């Protein structure tokens, strides 16, 4: 009887651990294009807090601040909220934010969102992800590697809007404008095709920055890829008045284009 009880307790513990284990959280910034060529058509951008490779579940989040940078100038960005199921078939609704950017002149644009910290009960901490994406409008390219002064930021060291599948993406993590050494950078694919990873370890890939804050990752196939540098944001007071750890992440999204076919795009 004692042996049976031990087995029940062990099985229950395993189930509980499996239920509370969580994969990488990402604020997703997905434009319909990051290479702008049409003056008449606004660029639609969607923002969502989710587990990209798994296709969900999506989580609640609120955008605290959002701006568009262009040639040293910054412009506030307004977002409209739409509510979507947190997962397929769920009655729980969470926000998805949408904005339409009128990028009708040549320029290099950087869009970022800074959300309110999100409490993750399974990890007992708050998570805040300052997320950006880079646009080239009408062939303008200069300035894509310039910091825009965020608290935490990934600086791309290859053109972030001109990547083929199989290209190497290289970035540098800055915290308060200084290189961040030995930082884990989580990498996930925005899985809109329903792909399944053969092992859970392949859902979120991880690379680390070197002593100067640099990291590299080869984009294996086409689509949108998110990079999230995990840094320590100190502590934050929760709704219950207690102090909790704050995970402060720098996120950038880039697209890998499919290799062109012979005789066409």
C-alpha cells in the first residue's frame, strides 16, 4: 500500500511539473512587410504576447508605450485592440493589437513597443519585453544598426530586412547602452504552419552572448524569427504589495526570405 501511495505521489508530482513548465514567452511584432514599396498602402502590424513556436497559448498584455523612430525623430504610435481566443477553442479572450503605419517616404524606420510587466505565476516573476522591428522604405537602408536608446535592446549587425533562409543573423545585446556579456538569447520561429518539433528541447533554441555582447544564429528556414535577450531587471512590486523578480528582455523580429526559384521570385 505504501509503495502504491509513493507511486501515486510521484506520478502526481510529474504531472504538476509538466503542467507548470512553460516555454519561452515572446511579444510578437509582425508587419505584413518590412520592405515598403507602396506609398498608398499602409503597413499593417500586429502585436501579440504568445508562445510562437507552439502557436499559443496567447496571453494578456498591455502596451505601455510605442514609438516609431526615423532619422533621429520619434513619433508616437497608436494601437487598436482586437480580442482573440487565448488558444484554439478557448472561451478566454486576450488582446491582439493592430496598427497601420503610413510609411510613404524613403526612410529607415524602427518600431518598438514597451508593454506593462506581465506576471507569470509558474515562474513567480514578472516579464517585460521591449520589442522592435526594422523597416526599409523605398530602398533607404542607412541606420539599421543604430541603437534607439531603449533600456534593453538588440542591435542587428546584418541588414534585418534582407535575410535569406540559411543566412547568419548576428546581433549585439545592450543594457543601458552597454554591451551585455554572457546573456541567454532565446530564439523561436513564428509557427503559423502547425509544424511540430520532434523534441521539446527544439521548441526554444538558446545562444549566449560573448564578453562583448555579440551573438549569432543561422536562420534555418523561411519565415519570421524572434530573438529575446533575457536580462535581470531587478525587482518590481506586485499587486499584492510583495517584491518579485523582473525579467527584462530585449526582443527583435526578423524575416528570413525563401530562396528564389530559377526564373522568378
